[in-house]
């Protein structure tokens, strides 16, 4: 792998596999597999909702949500909703995605607000020897969409606002979850670094489900930080920017 490839591992599958090796982190990982005919049927039998995601890619592109409904598979994409017979589903998907590699993932029953699901972006940076937890911001899906990505029209929302409005949590519990996100962030950073020693930036997509359980949806090693322009702490975005600028400059030398 090139230096660039080692600094920014892209494969969702490889990153999942690296984290799965750490027993104590498995509780945060949704069941994930490479797409095969057998796994697709297994997942559809086992989980009420299954996500299909391109192994390489971002910005919510190419993501599909599958749900079983009276013996048929309901497919929900960025633009369409339709049904496919279960015995046709794999060949249908292959026609749709061609040769691209895809992963399957257990759907997380994300918390929502006004019927639009929410998840969170946690940022950690490594300017020196240690990871630094920078902060967290909520991402709120547009109505009718299956992804919360900013470039797909998702909006930003503060953590405590999200927890208060969606799950009706009181302040004490909000602080507990905030602390848990931070702790989870550090542990994931350490585990990823063990497999990908050159990473210095992390944008973790973390979902909180309706029973307040935390799930890692994906780990980005070259994230966008625009979301943090809306953070309640106005100084945070410039701070992130300056650390990231330094990190990326050091890389070039
Ligand atoms: N397993 C899942 N359960 C529920 N929602 C998901 C799941 N996987 C992805 N999503 C939704 O889709 C968004 C994009 O998925 P993600 O894995 O982050 O891919 P991308 O690299 O395109 O951002 C997530 O932020 C989340 O809103
Ligand atoms: Mg993402």
C-alpha cells in the first residue's frame, strides 16, 4: 500500500475487520459481512432492517436499505422505493451494483426527531503522541431519506438538543452519554491505530438507538469537518481546522 493508502484506509470492510479483532469493542459494532448470496439471505432473515453499502465510497452514495415485508424485500434507495421477490433479491442487487464491492450491515434502529433519524459525528485528531477528542455533533436526516450525510441534505443538531428532543433525556443522562461517546471514541481510535498506524484523523459516525445503545456505523479516516461550523462552541471549528491543516501539511513533507 502507498503511504497515502496507509494513512487513509478507505475500505469499510477492512476497518470493520480491524475493530472486530478487539473483543471489548464488538458490543459497538453492528453485524457486518461482505455481500454474498448466502449472507444476504441470512441477514434478511435475522434483522428487521439491513443496510447495503459500497465498501469504498462516502457521502451516503450507493447506500440501500432493505426490509422484509410479507415475504418480499422492500428496497429503499436515495431516489426509489420498490419491492423485489426474495428469490430475486441477490441477482437484482448484482444487476444494480455491478462489480463494486459491497458490505451488508445490520440496520440500527436510530433515534429520530419528527420521523427523521439522527446519528452523530465524533472527531478525534492526533497532533502529537496522543489522540485528542475534539467534539461531537448530531446529523439529522432530511425527511424520507435513509442517510444523515450533510451532502445529502442532512442538517446539524447539537448533542444535548438531540438527546433532549428525541429521547427526552434529562441533563444527567445527556452527560453520561456524552462521556460514553468520548470513551468509545478513544477506544476505537486506539484499536484502529493498532491496525493502521499512520492515521491521524478520525470522524466516527455513531448511532444511538431507541434503547440508548451506542453503535459505530463507520469510521472515516479523512473526514469532512463542515458540520462543526454549527457547533455551540464557535471556537471549535477553527481549532479543528488549524490542527487538521498542520496534520496534512506534515504529511506532505
Ligand atoms: N447499519 C445502519 N443502520 C442505520 N443507519 C445506517 C446504517 N448504516 C448507514 N446508515 C445511515 O447512512 C449514513 C451513511 O452511512 P455510512 O456508513 O456512514 O456511509 P458513508 O461513507 O456513505 O457516509 C449513516 O450516517 C446513517 O445515517
Ligand atoms: Mg458516513
